[in-house]
C-alpha cells in the first residue's frame, strides 16, 4: 500500500499559479492599507497557552492547537487524564486568530508605539476545525486594527479602508452590515433574559444563519434562557428589518432599540456615506459576531451571491487592558482572505515581461545564465527550459504559471538582442 503523501486534513499545498495569485492579492491588500497609514507588524505563531485560553477568544479557544510541554512522560498524561485536565500538559499553543497576539504585542511594545497605532497583520492562523468547503485548519487572516482611538473615527476608517480594498481586489457588490453590542444586550434584556445568560444567548443568536429564527428561539427556550412568555416576541424581533435598518430613531422606535448606541451607529453611517458614498452600510440588529471580546460596534462583509460572511470586526475595548492593567480603546476589521481568493478570477498572463527561454541541450550553461541576466536587467522575469519532445505542453504549463512570451535559444545564440520573443497565447 502506497504511503499517504497528502497534507494534513484541513491544510493545503499551493501550486505556483495559485501561490502567485495569492501573493498578487495580498500585495493589493497591503498597498491599500499602507496608503491609509497602517503599518505592518509580525508576531510569533505561538503564544502562551494561558493567554490563548484566557476567555478572550470565545468559542475559538476550544479550537486552539496546543503544544505539549517538553519532558512529559506517561504518568503525567495519566494524571491529567484522570483529572480531566489535558490543558495542564501544554504550555504553548498555535494562535487561533491575530487579535489576541496583537493585544499582547501592544502590551509588550506600547512605549515604542504612537498614541494611536494603526496596524496591519497578514499571517496564517490555526484552528482545529472540522474541515469543509471554505473552512480550513490553517488559513491566512488579513487584519487591520486601530489602538488608542476611543471615538468613532476608528470604525469609520476601518470600514472605508476595507471597502476600498474590496474594490481594489475587483470584488464588487459587497455590503457591510453593522450593529452594536449594547443594542444586542438591550434586545435580549427586553425578552427577560437574565444578565448572567447574555453571552450564552448571543452564542445561540449567532447561529441564526444556520438554524433560522425558529431554531434560535427553540434553543434559547430549551436552555431555559428565554422565558416562554416572550418566545413569540423574540421570534418577531429577530426577523430582518424591512429596509436598510435606518430610520428607527424617535418616538416610533422599537422597544428593544438602545437609542444611544443607535445614535453612535448613525454617526458612523453618515461619515462613511460622506467619505465613500458607494459603500452600502446596513443596520442589522440581529448581527452578533461570535467573538466574546467585542464591546461596541460590530460589522460584517456580505455579498448577495454568497451565503456566508467575507470578513468582519468590531470594537474590543476591554481586551488590551487584560494584559496591560489599564484599558486601551481598540477596534479592528479582518478580511476573510481564503473565501475572497476563491471568488476573484485568476489574473491574466503577465505579458512578455515574463519570458521562457527554450534551449537546445548543446547550449553552454554559462551562455544561458548570461542571456538570462541580460533579460533580467531589462526588467523581465526569465525561466530556462530544456527543449522537450512535447514543446506545446511545456509552453502551456508556462502560460499557466503566468509567462507571456518565449524564445528559442540555439548553440549559436550570442546575446539577448538575437532572441525572437513570441507570445505564448
């Protein structure tokens, strides 16, 4: 039986053309963010296990990959199993997102950073997911965060920067849903849900896209969180609003609406509309965003053709204080890169700046390297390929890798000026 040579479940290899496309899109994302004053940082792929399991990562903490302590023996494992405390066997873990590492990074380096710090993080993260289409165990996140800005300017800048980036990537027709954690808390309280059950209720409401409104109400009732007397009202309240969600303020506002939080969202909407009128910002009172660390405005990217989120974020003012000892305002927005990369068409061949030199076997290696160097000095990308019996297949593979032209090199070819470049297409 042949050995299994596939990558681990939920992880992938990328062929050259796939890798080139990913890097091109990542370059576009970086350029858009840098143009708006964000600066890229890098953090370790591992963090202390206690930090990863500090209650800041919501359900994702359960999906963290742990790294066993060095020097463990069978008795250590047996004791941990007997006490049902396998986490005691680990002291480090792979990061499951980029926000918890950012909070630790800021706490470590605050003295070296400006009062308002705007960061970019583009890097892989790991979660012990059940692999399925669009959901992997290793995937790239593209985050921007603003730390130190308490006012709505942070949300406005995050939303407009993300919208501009989606447009630059060629992804049109997106809309951004927005809500506020205070509105969600007020909504749940209006049903008679106890304050101690708020987070558990939010976890259930966050499943609405999977189990529907009836499923949410049934689960909340079964958990003895939602009183039966308000179940029907909860079912009505969770329904989507008839329009874009705006225009609720005033005397006719629903009882569940937190007016102060809604006014904050209206301010964000007006500023975004003035700066970027093409960005549709929709108020969605049933938007939750599952991470437990959100404290204020939350937002999510949607596209009408796809039934899943393409990214999201929000304000998380309480997180950094857990590491620093004093609260620091913070907000962030993450693009779902793995989902977006599959939606964007493959780039067109790069043209004759990418050249394949098909050479006879009797051309001296030093001449090939010299010809390659001449073309590189002209700003081209050059690949050397020995002539094969099936040249057509060779050139087809080159075209798939983004090469746009080729030239034949013979034993008497002396310089790049003698090469006849021909298009691959």
